[in-house]
C-alpha cells in the first residue's frame, strides 16, 4: 500500500503494490494524536506503518463514543478508508475505525491479504471455467458475485445483499437513498432493511449521508 498508486477496491496489507484507492486493513495502534477536528492513528500491520486520519463527528463527540474509548495505543483495530498521497507521503483517510474484538480477525486478515497479494501477482487459482463445487449453493454464490462483483458479501444476509445491490445499481444523488425508500422498492420490512444497513455500515461497505437512515455505497473513485 505504501508503494501503490492511489484507484481498485481490495483488502490490503502495507506490502501490496497494486493500484488502489479504497482499502481495509488491520493493524496495531502505535501512536494516537488527537486534535480538535480529527484524530490521527499510526497503525502497524507488521510489515510497515501508516497514518490513518479520521475526522471528528462533533455530534458523536458530544454524546460520547464508547468505540473510540477502546482505540488505545497497543490495541488492534480495523480501518476502512481511502488511500491518499500528498508530497509523496501516503496516508489513509478513514471512514470507519473499530477495535478488533477477536484476535482471530488479525490472523484471518493476514491470510486474506496474502490471498489478495497472490491473486494480483500470480493470477486467480484454479482452472478457467471450473464448475462450482456444489449445486444450488454454487449457483447462488455465482448470482451474488455477478450482482455485487468486486465486493465480499459472503458473510451477509440475503436482505443485506439485496439492499447493497439496490444501492449500487439504483440511480441516485450524492445523498444516496433512504432506508424507507429502499424498503418500499424492495418490498421488505423496514426493520429488516435497517438491520441490513447496520450490518453493511459495520462492514464498511456503505456510509451514512444526510442522516442515519440515508446511505450510499463506499467505493473507489
């Protein structure tokens, strides 16, 4: 990441050198710098370190943020954001930073990042045109991949996948779409759409815009 060029969406360790702007990675917090308008974390994933800046939400700051209280030096966290470059210096503008609750996530991310690195440096595994290993499940996986190519939605519910696909394919303004409009168009209960939205927000796939019920896709430029 430190040597890559800022334009593809992929999980990233600091060593991957493919061109990208959108990324997510896991690292240990080495230093924290709090300012009035932003907080800068220096995250180290074991191969290098990078500054990750998150702008302060004034409303959330007034109410207190229990998640931020867990982001302390020495702790592990996952960050989602965009790679930025200024005067040949790399940094990440974070949309979401959350503490790692289960250390298995650190090991999982290292394996995931290794797989991504090998994909870009050696190509995809398997033979071209290989059939899915199971019938209906493979067909569903292929359908989901076609609908939301480039995004890993394997761990999400069918409602979350439908909401994400709707957000990604429906014409909209920069403000995104409201959950009530999504529920109406998809003919899905509003509570189910809200739960799907929370899951997608937690996963760093979407973000809120004008209010907590209006969402847009978080994607590369």
